[in-house]
C-alpha cells in the first residue's frame, strides 16, 4: 500500500480520497479551505496544513484543483510541490486545465527530475463517490503505468491517451460535448413540459431513445427524476457553472488555435456566461435550464 499526498479536497477531491483510503492507502490531504479538509477527514484522510506537509515522504502526489492558475501555483510556487517533494515522488494532476499550463507543469517537473502525468477525470461527483470515474492519462509510458496502479480504486475506466498533455486534450473535447448535451437536455425538458408531457414519462422515453446522453441520465435539470441531479437540491453545486464556463472556454481557446469552428460550443459558453453575470457561478451548471424556462 502507498502513502499519497493529495491537494484540492473539493467536490471531486474529497470523495476520491475516500476511495483511496478504503483501498488501504494512507492519504495526507491539504486544501486552502479548512472546511474541505475537515469534510475529507470523515473519509479517513489525514488532514495537514500545508503543501509541504502533504508531500513529505509520500510515494505519489495527486492534485484536484479548479483551474490552470491554481495548478501552476501549487506545483511551481515557492511553497509548492516541486519545491518540497522528493524527486522519486510520482506527480499526478487530475484537475481539468488548459493545455499550455499542463505543458508547463510537465516541463518544470521533468527539469527537476520528477515523473509527471496529466490525468483528468470524467464521471462527476457521483462517479467520484462510487469509484467509477474515467481517467485519461497523458505522459511517459512508465509513469502512466505506475499512476494507473494507484488510480484503480477511484476508476472504472483508465485510458492512456499518449504523450504529455494528451489527457487534457481528451478531457477538453469530452467536456465540450457534455456541456452542449446539457444545454440540449435543458431545452428538450422545458419544451416537453410545455407540450404537456409528464416529466418522468418524457425522461423514460429520452433515456432509451436517440435523445439520450450522460447529462440526461446523471444531471437531469428537472427535479424529482434522477437521484444524482443537483436540480433535486436547489442546484447546490456538484459541478459549478464557473467551472463549466472554464471548461467550455478551454475548448473554444483550443479551437481558435486549431482553426476549428465551434458555433454551438460558443453559443453554450454564452449561456454559462449569463449565469455568471447573474451571480450564479457558484451554483450547479445544470441551472442552465433556468435560462430556457425563463425563471432567471
Ligand atoms: P471544487 O472547486 O469543488 O474543488 C477545488 C478545491 O481546490 C477547493 O476545495 C479549493 O479550496 C481547492 N484549492 C484551490 N486552490 C488551492 C490551493 N492553492 N491549494 C490547495 N487547495 C486549493 O472543484 P471540483 O468540482 O472538485 O473540481 C476540481 C477539478 O476537477 C476542476 O478542474 C474541474 O473542472 C474538474 N472536474 C470536476 C467535475 C465535477 O463534476 N465537479 C468532474 C470532472 C472534473
């Protein structure tokens, strides 16, 4: 069994560490938010008060942070991972970040003699809790293999994507599709309601028909239909509108760099921007339905 340092214990990181602990690993965790550390301690994690403490003497470090700027600060800062970990420590970044930041982390880690992989995940907090996430891992083959062994208790699917930053490339494209599907699901759900269909009857049809998607089955934005949906909980965040806006923004930036027209993606990004402009960035991204039903 390994000793693992974990940085970033939010909606995803907290439940992911509980699965590592349940598998017999020792996990030392840090978050700038003390409440996140306390919540993760309930899953058996040892809470610590700095990055230096979290990475001291561990076999591997995982990070699960909001954006590229946070990951850069955590790895590259004076008090960060590269400054304090031993170079034998395997580094695994599971945050969803821009490709440029991921490349900078790979390069800085390699310069100092560390092995680093980009290993973002899909599956939402329901997948994080159940240990059924999909991991997509980019990096050098040996490092990917060693990371895979540690990731197993958190995952149903672990898919090597190729060299450095290819995990992030896969994640960015996947999430572009997710958020377009979420917007489509919100439009279908509201129109079905206005045509007099019962919400459960319509969901039962769409979930076994060509309107099906992960967003429909996991995040249905109408309350009282899907257990895992934030809509049941007044849109308390499982995946914030702010992070959804970030992810679709990453796809749009990558599309501009590659001359790829994303007309639908750009439109969906404007919907998330409207949620942010309305101070709803901290709520769940499935609140996008309120822009369709007119309640926002
Ligand atoms: P979150 O905001 O709930 O958690 C992020 C945590 O990082 C917070 O607790 C925050 O306090 C902490 N943090 C920020 N800066 C820090 C620092 N410098 N040092 C230590 N801790 C710091 O976000 P989340 O929903 O857990 O998502 C994390 C990442 O995973 C994001 O990149 C997101 O896009 C991605 N992701 C999220 C989901 C989801 O459904 N929520 C699914 C797949 C991937």
